[in-house]
């Protein structure tokens, strides 16, 4: 069954001891041992953003009852055309707004960070080094601390990239405040400040969350609070249409972040969505096309220099088009080597990040003050590292291709060097991450960077990326991983330059692809995004090869970073595959807790008592005499619908001998529309008098008469596939024989979680599905065998 607390209640700000212990169990992924008679309480709390919050499941199932069926039959062609027209209109507006926000974010970061680096350069030119260090550190601290403060105090759900939360939402997990207007505002402002603070983070990941928030707001069906209501908008007051809009918005977010419309669609399909269809693909593609067109128009406005320090380089476009791009068979070993090392480094990156996130989680759960203190410490350490490390790098003369004048461009920084010289490490550190990547991807720049500088940049980017993520502020992982991979690719190109004729900038692109494949394990979407980013289709075979190799290698060590964060947060995400031990169990083997049912004509007092004493959200409705000669399952009724009935007090004073249709006439279909964000009704909000407690309610018109049912002998593996593919919240179990109660139990999302199943049946732990993973003992064993073989051969 499901949690008793609503996901729209306020999340826990200062964690109580019992909640803290639950957080520990979520972070450490301990098995939860249950008794067969106890209800399933696994993973009913999860870390959303930076706080511990109650969660529920979403209702993707189409409800069919007398009232809603009658409303559906009353709809004409005009209503259906309005519905189709609104879906496409919303897709258009989502594309326009998401592209505008993406453009604004980029414009703000470029100008804020640009002013900071310009002031720093003037102080360095005047040899006021300590003042420059103080300004650099102080500005970074203020920017990041403000971003962390608004996240902590206004919307903790906006922390991080938001991609794990959006992925869980599209899987059917309803978490509080993740798609609200408040979260959207904090996400936009916090991302700008965080990325401008020289923290090793990016703004691409948050754009997925921002796009999902914008799309979800369109799916609210209007607002009574702000008098924005319309009969047309109520079509979208259900989780199924909101899910489609959020999927479209998330794909548009990636398209706006990278100017990659096709990559945005593929990212939503490959990495986010648990449910897809061709009509959704078409609308998503339309939205990302709108994003591309609007961004192009906005960039043209800035091409004349009217956008401050935004420049003329375009929005996140690393144009490395080179008509002379060639590669030969002899270059393939280097590409395969890039993929292998990228897979190893990516899996290690995920492993270390998970450790750091656990440590940060223990600090953040102590309260708001500790969150801000952690943010301050990380910011100061980052600033010190970024400022003093370039002093190790040697000064290099300006490239001859620039006629000795390299400082007039934004690519090079003089730092402490004399005139007409530049510091290659400072040129990458004291630029935005986008400009640093653009410098690394540049072709014809094989001699611009010293090998030691590239090694220092790679090690620092690798470590700083791990340490940055986990601070309570909005930011993402995409751009730091791309930067780290580009640095690693450049380093490999420098070290093995004598064995390949590939340009170092092109190898940097392949390095980014290999590191993305090693950390995020995406192939098709990353491949297309890389190609759209670089505007170089000639790299397609090499990018495909390096992605396939890196993902295959990394899968042998750890899972992808977003799935690991999902587990760390305790979000009950249902995978698309079934564990082998699920074949050994039937659905009746995992049913736990007492089953609460209602009669077709039920006493008001019984309904109120059940709603107050349980947290279940679905109740079977059973018909008995005089409506049926023997007990029979009539259907399933939701808690939300029961609350509407109690609130309108459609009661009967006496027990009727037949179904009563007069009570249902007091309702319209819109009364049962699901609200979006905001306060939801609870049983405590409804005042029932003692006299009304003795009355009756006819539940027949409001009961879903066609719930999904499975026979008790169905395997758990088969039930999981049905549950996930259809997007269910409740699955009823019916008996094999007719001489028993009509309902055996109810399966919900939490009943399919490994923690619950293995808690009930611990003997199945040994048969749990395992990927081919290289454990420490396995690596040591093969290493010793290899050494012994070498010794024997010699």
C-alpha cells in the first residue's frame, strides 16, 4: 500500500531523529525486513532536492465509472477538436518559453561571469594579485551563497539538476513541489548564480527541470486562485496528459541547453520517459523545432553586439566544422583506447560522486545552517584552487596564427604573464565552462596547450566536478562532464600525437563523448547531441564507436549516474526489466497488510474511519446482497474521489434496496478532476456531524468498474511488466477459485521494490540479478594470475 502522508505536505526541514535514521537507510540502501502481516512501508519517503519528503504514485490509469462515462459520451466533435488544438498550442508555447528561458540563462551567465573575469583581468594587469584573489573569492562566495540560500529557504526541491526527479515523475512517482511555479523561479535564478560562481557545474541539466516545470504549469488546468479558469483547460486535469506535457518540456529543455532539437527528443526518449508513443514523438519533435527557431531568432538579435558580453559565438554551439576532417584505419586504436579509458574513468567518477553525496547528505540533514556552511566551504576551496593553480603553469607566447596578439580575443588570459604571452591554464579556468569547451574543441590549436597544463586541468576538473555536486543549489552535471572529457581527450591527443593524424580538437570531442558514455550511459541521444553541438557530421562513425566502447566498459563496474542518484534519494523507480527471482514468486507472495474494502452502499462512518486510520489511496468495492447473490468485485474507488463525495455530502438517510442515481446528479465530471500543484483536500478538512456518520453513500456511480486485475497465480515478473508498461497505481489480485473472497489483495508500486520483496523472502537474495561487474577481489585475482603468467613465461 502507500504512504499515509500526502506528497503535497511540506517536506521535512529539520529532520527528526526517526526521519534521520530513515535517511540513513535510504543512503546506505539497506534491506528492509518485513513481516507478512505488516503493511508495505518501503521508500514512502524520499529525498526531493535537498529535503526528505513524503511521496505517492501518479494515476495514469483511465478511470471508467458511470459519471465519467456519461460525460465522455456527451462530448462532441468540437470538444475533441479543442482538445487536439490545445495539445499542439501548448506544445508551441512550451517551445517558445523554454527557448526564451534558455537564452536568458545563457545571457545572464555570460554577462555576470564576464564582468567578474573582466574585473579580475584588470586587477591582474595592475599586479594587484591579492586584491584580485579577494575579489574573485568574495564574488564567487556571494553568488553561490545566495543561490544556496534561496534554494534552502524558498524551494529545496530546486536543488541539483532535477533530472532524477523528472525521471521518477515520468515513471509514476509524485513528489511534492518539484514542478511548481516557485520551484521554477528558484531553478532559473539559482542556476544563473551557481554557474556564474565558478563552481564546476553546468546549466544544461537544470534546463530539463525548467522545461518540465513550464510544461507542468500548462497542465494545471487553470488556476482558481488567480481567476485563470476556462472550460477548455479542464481537459488536462489528469496525470496522463500532464505526463505527456512534462515529457515534451524536458526534451525541449535539452534542446534549448545545447541547441540540439533532435538530441532533445532522443534524450527524453532514451533517458527520461518510461512510456512513449508515436503521437508524443511527433509533438515533442515539433516543440524542439520551435525551440531551435526561436533560439536562432534571439541569437541574431545578439549578433550585433547588443547583448553585452554575450558575444557573437552563438548559444552553446561549438562550431568545429572542418572540411579537411579525415581519419584512417590507423586512428581506430586511439579511438578505442579513448572509449576504454573513458568507461573506466566514468565509472570511477560515478562511484566517487556517490560517496561524496552520502557525506554531503549527512551534513545537509543537520539543518539549514549546515547547508549554507557546506556551500561556503566548497566555494572558498574552489576559488583558492582555481586562482592559485594557474601560477604553476608556464607562460606561452601568443600563437603566430594570431599575429602575436592573442589577448584581444576571449580565448586567452594573460594572468601573471608579460605582454604577448598567455597562461594556458588560466585561459581555461578563467572563462565560463562553455568558452573553455569551445577553446578545447577548436581545430588547428594543437600547440596551444602544454601537456602539464592539460594534466593539471584534467585532474582538477575531475575532482572539482565530484566535489561541486551535492551543494544545495540548482546546477547540472552535463557541462562539467563534457569539459572533463574534452580535457582528457586533449591530453590523450598530446601524449599519442605521433601515432595519429587526428586534430587535437577533434580528439577532445571524442573524449567528451567517451566520458559522457562512461558516466551517463547514453548512446543515441549523446551521439546526436555531440554532432549538433559541433556541427560536424563527419565525426559520426568515431563518436558512435567511442560511445559503444565506453558504455560497455563502464557497465562492467557501476550503474549510470542518474540511476545511482535515484537509488540514493530513495525514489521508488521501477526498472523496465524483472529480476530473475520474480519468476519464482506469484503476486500473492508479496501481498502484505490487511485489505480494506467498501460495500457498494457504505456507511459514512465506516468511510471516514477508514480514511483516517489508513493512508491507502485505492479501495476495492464489493457488492453483496441485495445487489448480488454472492460477493462480487464491483470495482475500485480512489481516496480522492471519496473525499469529493464526503465534501459534497451526497448522503442517503436510509439503506436503499437498489442503486440511487439521484445522488450522482449532484456531481459533474469536473468535480473529480485531479488538481495540479497546491493544497489538496484531506479527510481532516471535512467536517462530518454525528448524524451524518450514520447515513449511507452509494459508491456505484463513482467506482472505476474496470480496474486492472490479475489472478493470484500470475508471476510477479509478468505483473511488473504489466504494471510499468500501462502506468498503473493499483493492481487488484483476484482469487483462482470462485468460493473465496472476490479480492485477495492490492499491488502498488512499493510491492515491486526489491527491498520489500527480499524483506519478505530473504532466501532469494542469492538469486538477485547481477550485471557482469568487476569486483575488487576479481580484479586482484586476475592481476595476480597475470603477474604469475609473466613470471612463468620469463
